């Protein structure tokens, strides 16, 4: 029997054969399981089945194959404890110096549309995590590899020094524990949404335990401010979304870029018509729909061209040449789109610092929204759903016209994406002015009017929450609005309705608030 054993049992066989060849050349004997053993034999490498090592056959369709003292004794025996070595020798157990194990693809299965409950259950690895944990616990003597990207470095170190260093084994053990933790978290989170028969659990259910899963994608230049460090993490069970987006050109994305890109992407995706959202510090500086992206961009920019300087832009269509030509005239930090035509890429390539990001919606859709507080987290459903025009409740003597209804609904959609207190002046398919993040709702109205670059007369007003007093409506009426949309629910709703009737305004209630803190 060779002096050192390497146990290779992987579902992802990328790089496996070359790694095994280098281990064999360095004097390792190979032990493997199932498909991994077949792959190695097909490459004409000498390999022993794990069943030969354990003296026990694989069984239960492969559910049981490595859960045996011959495996875990070989991994866990401390080499600095004579009694451990005596015990494994007495039972004919050989020490295992290295394992390469990656797990059944549970995350990929969970992310696959139409995956059955049985598929999920059968892709829960049992023996793999057990071996990883055993090897990682005994890192002082055992090298544990959980990703193919580590093969080359480990092989090179063995070839140069005869073995891996303690520092390398410790680094890989830490990575191994992170991997099993993420794997278990993915299983717990996925199954929390199912009942015992695999059917979706009630939508109102929240998990009893919250497991956060994230793999570090990269360090960021800094956080919100230069003195803060930051990094980007991606959920390995989610396919799509900004964390998995493809940067196409420009400087590295910053912490603030990513936060703003999420805001502009979310707003642009609310619309089915070609839409453009211009975001500054997570608030809309302008948003519009149009016949095409170029037209939508022109209308969005007209809302607040001063604030649009240094903004990020989100669109809901592949960016075309006409829109690209218009956008290149403005200093923009980033653009987020589901894709770019070759002509658009060529037009924007001259702006070397402009960051272009291609992304698609996350799959599965993200059900929850998470915020951190000191000592814990807050979890809530995503703020989804908007009323159809026929669902709005008219509460004034004058009902809104069809044009006003279209403007009201558009303003209401945008107000959902504005920091509270939020006020939006709007026309059909276009923001006219935005008042964001004020402590007083009437001040939000005044600030929106003060910043307005477009005529306010003839526009409508959207408010993300109810009016505690009629003063906001009276202030907006001074600037010529014709209709109001708000959720209702104030004890003084009657006063606001009376103010609208007195001023000749139409008002509709949504019955739903859209605070954004």
C-alpha cells in the first residue's frame, strides 16, 4: 500500500484527472467512489474503490458508501497521538492524507425550474459533508479540498515540498467549514419553504432560523466612504441578480454604485413599456416610459437634469444605439440593462470610466427583504404588487379622467421607490418632480416643487403614505395639480378629501402604503 492515500470523491469533475495524475506522480495512492473512480480509470489511472478500503459495498443506491470507520478513522486519527495510530493499525485502517470532495449539487438543483421534491432530497449529500468535516477537524495532518480551483496550488506545493504546509491546510480547512455551512444553509432555506410532501408552504410562513449564504465575489475599493472597507458576496443558490451580474466595461463597481444600481434596476423593471430610471443616492432623479428607450430617457432626464449628473441609469430593455448616443452626452457613473446591442457597446466604449452592467432577474425570485440591526436582522416580504386602475377607490366628487388615472398610477409606482416621506409629481409615463426623504410630508411637496424643471400645472400628485393634514394637498394645488393618489388611512382623511373637493381636485385611494426606509 502506498505511504499516503488520497480520497477523491467529487460531483464536479473539472480538473480531476490532471490533479490525480500529479498526486500519483508524487507517490499518492488513489481511493475513489462511483463516477469519480470511473473517470479516473477511463484516464488509465490506478484507483481503488472505497468499498475495497472499507470492506463493505456501496449500498442504498449510493446513499451509504463512505460512512465507515475505515474512512473516518483514517481521516480523524491524530498523527501526534501514539494511541490513535495504534488503534487504527489494530483495525487495519490506513491514514488518509488528502481528500478532494465536492458535494452533490443541491444548490443547482434548487435553482432549476421544475425540480421535484424527490430531486431535492436525493441531492442532499450526507457522506461528503461528513468527510469534509472530519478532514478539516484534523487539518494538522490532512489536506481537505472542496473546490477544483485549489487543485493546482495544492499539487504544486506537494511537488515542491513533498507536502502541504500547515498554513495551507488551515486555510483549506476554514474554506471547508464555510462550504459545509453554506451547503446546510441552502438545504435549510430551501426546505423551509416546503411541507412534508414537498408542496410549497404557506406564503406567510417565515423560517424559524435565518441562514445567510454568501460567497465572496470580490473586495470593493471601499464602502460608503473611503475609510470603510467593503466586499461583495453572492448567494450561490440564486442565479441572476446584481450580485451575479456581468460587468462589461469601466472601473470597478463601488459599494455605492451597487446600491444605486439595485435601486434603478428595481424601478425600471416595474414597467412593461420601454422604461428608464435615473437614480441618485437611491432616489429617482427622473423616471419615464416611452415609445423606445431613447424617448424614455429624454423624458426621464427632463425631470431633473441637474441631479442626473453623476447618476446611475437602469433600463428594462437591451440598450440600443439611439439610447446609447443620448446617454453618452451626460456624465453617468453606471448603466444597468438586461443586455446591450453591439452598436451601443461601441458607442459607449469611448467613455472608458463608464461602468456597464448586464444582469437578469434573480432565479428563484427573492421573496424576502433583509435589513441588519444591532444584534440581529429584520426580515420582511418584498414590497410587491401595484393596484390596477379599476382597483383604485375614488373618494372625491370629481372622478379622475382616464389621462389622470394613467398619471396617478405611474406616479404611484415611482413613489414606491422613493425614500419616505415620498412625494412625486407626475404625468402619464413621466416624473415631473420628486420630493424624497423628508421628515415632513408638506416639506417633501415644497422641495419637489422647488426643484421642478418641468411645469407642474396639469400634473398629478402621488404620496407614499396618507396625509396627516390637508396642508400638503393645499400646497400642491398652488402649483396646479389636478388629482391626488394616496393610500388613505388617516383619522383626518375626511379633511384631505374635503380639501380636494373644495379645490376641484380628484382623489383616489390605493389602500396600500409604500414606506421605504
